[in-house]
C-alpha cells in the first residue's frame, strides 16, 4: 500500500508494469530510426556537395594546378604529311592586321587610349599602302615602278592573298609571265581558298600552265633522244661524261658548304693527293661522293628491278662512309632542324621511309614524266630527312639514278644556284612543288645542252658550269626543236656518269 496515495504498490519482484516496459522499449528504437535517417541524409548531402565542388574545380580551375604534368601522346604523321604536287594545303586563315578592341591595356590599347600596333600589323599597313601605289603606277603605265612596289609589298606581307593576287595579275597581263602569275594565284588560294579573284584567275591560268609544263617535258624528251643517238664510243661524249662526273661532285659538295674549287676537286679525284690548306672532312666528302657515284654506275643504273630502301641506305653509306662511318647507312637517332623545316622524329622514320619506298615503286609514280618523278622523289626524301648528315647529296644521287634509268644524263645543280634551290624546296614545303619540278627541269635541260654541245662539231669551246657568270635561260643549241632531226628513242637507254 502506498503511503501517499493509498493505492497498492506494485510488486517489485514481478518487475515493472507491462505498459511501462513497452514504452521503454519503443522509445530507443524510434530514436535509432530517426538517427539513421539523419546520417543517411548527411552522407548524401556531403557527397553531393563534394561532387559539385570537384566538377567545378575540374572544369574551371587551371589544369596545371590540379593535374600532374604529362607528356603529350606520340602519334605518327598522317597521310597528308608528304602532301605535294598540285594538291592544295590550306594554311591558317589570314586575319586582318588592324583589330579594333575595347578599352584597357589587355585589349590592344595603351594607357593613353591609343590602339597599339604590332610590328606585323605595321608591316601589313605599309604593304597595303605600297600595293595601292603600285596599282596607281600600273594604271599610269609605269611598269618598272609598279614592279618594285609590288615586290616591296610582297616582301612586307608575303602571305597576304590580296597582294599575291594583284601581283599575279600584274605579272600575267603586264609582263606576260603566266607561270609565275599562276604560282601567286595558287599561293593566294592556299592562304584563303574562298578568295574569288584568285580563284577566277587560277581557273583561267591552270590549263595554260599545265600545257606549258607538258611542252617543256616534250622538249626534254627530244633532247634526250638526240643524245641517245650519239655513239657510246664517241670520244667527245666520253670527255663530256668525265667532265660532268667531276662537276657533279664539285657542285653537289659545294651546295653543302665544301670550299674546294673545281681544279682542286679534279686534282683529288685524278691523283688522290691531298690539297694543302683544306680540311680532312672536305677531302673525305669528295671521296665519299665519288664512291657513291661509282656504286650507282655499277649496280643501280642498269638494274632491272625496283629501287629499294636498301639501295638508298647503300648510297648514303658511301656518301658518309669516309666522313662518319658510324652514321653512314643508318637512320638518325635524334631530332634535327633544317632552317624553318622540322623533319619528323626518329621514331617515325622507319614507317615514313617504308611509305616512301612503296610510292617510289608504285604505278602512280611510274606514270609521271621521268623528270617530274625524279624531282618529287628528291623532294620527298629530303623532306623526311632520314639521316643525320648527307641528306641533300643522297637525295640528289637518288634523283640522278632515276633520271639515268630513264635515259637522261645526271643533273648538275650548280652551287651558284643554291639559294634558289633551297627557296624552291621551301615553296614545296608550303604545298606547291611545281616550281621545284620546273627548276629541276631547267637544270636537266642545261645539262643536256652541255652534252649536246660537247658532241657537236662547233668551233667555240664548251662552257664550264662552274663559271659564276654563266648566263641563264639561254639555250646552248638555238632553235633545237625546229632545226634538229631526232633519230631513235633513248627511253630505254641509260647514260652513265663518266668515271675517273
């Protein structure tokens, strides 16, 4: 009995009342359920907040702050790496020089509020001014002044499509140089394919230039056939072959910087005696080119098979064999830089040279005219630049090997024309190989004229190619196409480089 309320007190031995036990059991269970739901909510909210923060950081924060530096993946060049011939390689669009921007130093204005003009912008403004004056001189009939102003504008802004187009029109209509005009139209379309004037001009000149190039090749074939009719036992022909052999070595090494004179080169080849005051490397360059040319004469000229990669390596092994026997006949193992051209890396050379070998022996290449075929092969090899040294000499020897297999004499590129030679290679790098092919065709015709003049009964002496003042563009045999009688065909005959 409770002393306070008078009700009977519960029996403690029997435990707490039944109702009290159920209430005490249900209270913790409900609390645990509420706590578990709260935990899940906290975890979900934390994960969502963390994901949002990481998304913002990965998309808007600088990558160099969050990610470790990693080298770019290495990829082989695509099929357009050696895109040449008449295919258009579109460069970056040409942007206007004067860009009007907003205020502030970062918007092209200085503190005084005046627009800043970069040196390139200033050059373009001056080029456009020269172009305007040149057009005025052209209208007034002052072609000499107009030509100088056009050239000045082109030197200041060589990639401006308007300047290229207007200068091409001046060359075409005022100086009747359709070939050069077509080249400038081509360059203008390379920069801006949508340039309407350049496109219209090129549609007019392309067929004309193609016809002129074909006529040039036909003239070379006629002179080759005339040379093939000369007996191989002709004393004058043998003398011309020997002279061409010496001059090829002299000029090819001279293009690469060899300082030996023609007389010194002749002395080394004939006597094998050293020249006082000249380096060992310069002597070895002459001996190496001599060995390579003898190898070509003995094996490749009359080879009734494809030119393989092994043949090219054997040529290079002899070119560099006396100077650097370790690198001779081996692909380079490091990156090289050739003026403004960056050749492919050493890891790509094996595949690129394999592709080059396949092209060299393809039906597509065999359908080309022999001079064009040899010139493109020369360019492709020197563009890949597979060797640490001797690429130019090896490329010229490969070109001459292909020409001799087609019945042409070996081409002599004069050392006096080395700047023009490199300029045409650079133009080919920019997408138009036709000027380089024409340059090789001119050198081929000059060499053919030398052989034909040597074997003809003329009283005046044969000019030496080594002469610095040898006139260009003057045929050694005048009116050859109209007056000469062509007998036989030399397409299957090979003309060797004369031996010492």
